[in-house]
C-alpha cells in the first residue's frame, strides 16, 4: 500500500519541483505552469500562499511531474 499523502503547501511543492530541475514557464492568475527542460514534463501548481493543497490536486501535480508520493517525501526530507 502506498504512503499517505502529506499535507503540503504550494511553496513546499514548488521547492521540490525546483530541486529536481523544473522551471516556472507561465502563470495565469493563481495557476503556475512548471516545466522540466530536459524531460519536457509539465505540471500546473495552483498557488495560494499558505493554503494546504487538496489531496487530489497534490496527486495531479505529482503525476504531471512524474513523481510518486514516496519520491516527493524523500526529496523534501533532503531539502
């Protein structure tokens, strides 16, 4: 069984995305587009400062980035 999803903010997600090479390419309102220059993968992060990202939204962000919850947790612990 997979690991329980952590409760995280957009700032924490962005910190992890940056650490694995993602770059912010665009923003429309509160939605930021992040793209990896080598893999071409992209994901959209709904940015609301200080608010916890909903589990379903968190899962979609990770899927777009090609990360698992386990990957995210490992990377976040190293930062």
